[in-house]
């Protein structure tokens, strides 16, 4: 379990760097397609790939929602970066919301069990659910093209990248999947689709909102939804007697994200010098 947590922490650090690079690329303005082609955004994608490789290792040792909750440490790091390097101002209520989200995610991670049980559904059912989820994500992405609010795109980014984590986790659960058989594994192609949808929506959300709020919303979505899928469809477990901790964590996460979803970007105005 220690090895899994170490790789999860390293994935969190890489995810933070990726968010910063991608936010800098989006801050230059222009169409979303242009943002995706900028060197800084491409550098962020490279860090995302390193993040996912670390997650592949971590998911072999600890449940998906423990890995995802560790990744959410990027919320605090990007908030600090936005505050001190980009001048994005957070009201006390928004700081409280970020703190509540992080505490809730810590509770979620703490409730994760170390034992594994038999998956609740077959491989085919998991694939079908993930295909349906990808179709819905892509459909909603097209439907919100004219939206000027960042939170729908941030949530879709979390669902897309979180869906990729579920694909990785499902491939661990599935028996008989090796390197030679990856090209025949439908989860690989679903993972690619989830990643593309997630990255597109993340770039768009960063164009419409500030990096601290967008990252918080997409990270929380990326943690909670795949974690619940891991419990429902795969073989992840909750520690005996700690369902209350999981539910309390989810309540804090819902509170924090509901506050952040209504936030408008603010920049502190420097005082005039007489």
C-alpha cells in the first residue's frame, strides 16, 4: 500500500504542474483548438501522461478513490499558485469551500479499504457503461458550446479524465489483459476518448474561469464519480465501519463544490501609490 500511495503523491505533483502549464496556455486567449496546440498546453499533456502512468502503478495497490483523493491535493497547490503568481483573489467563503473539499476528499481516502472483493459486474457490463458515459460526455460537450460559465466544462473535464481512471482500474480487474492484447481491449479506446474529452473541456473551462476554481471543480468530480463507480462496478471496498466517514466526506465535497460553482473570477486591485 505504501508503494501505491507514493506513486499517487507523485501523480498529484505532476498533475499540479500540468494544471499550471495548461492554465498559462489558456490565459493567452484564442479558440480552444488553438489553446490545445500551444507548447505550454502540450507540456501539460506530457505531465498528464506521467500522471496517468503513476496512477497505473498506484491502482495496482490501492482503490481508485484513494488514488483520486490523493490527486486532489492539486487543488491546494493550484490555489496557492493562482493567489501568489496570477493575482486571483479568493474570498474567505471560497477558501472555506476549498478547505472543505480537501477535508472531504481526505475523509474519502481514509475510508478506502485495502482488501479486494470480486467485481460486482462482468467485464462486458463495465465496458457498456463506460461507452454510454463517453457518449453522454461528448453529447453534453457539444450542447454547452455557447455557455459562458466555466463549471459545466470543469465538471465534464473531471468526468472525462476520471472515466479514464475507471478504464485503467477496470483493466486491472479484468483477467487475461496483457500488452499483446491491449489493441483488442475496448477499454483502451474508451480511455483515449475519455482523455480527449476531458482535456478539451479542461482547456475550455480554463478559458472561462480561474485556475483555482476550475481545478477544484474538475478534481472533485474526478475523485467522487470514479470512486463510486469503483465501489459499485469494480472490486473496491470501504473499510469496515467507516461508511459514515465516506458519507461525511462526500457531504463536505458537495458543500465545497456547490460554493465554488457559483464563484466568479476576481482579481485583487493593487493599492494606489500616492
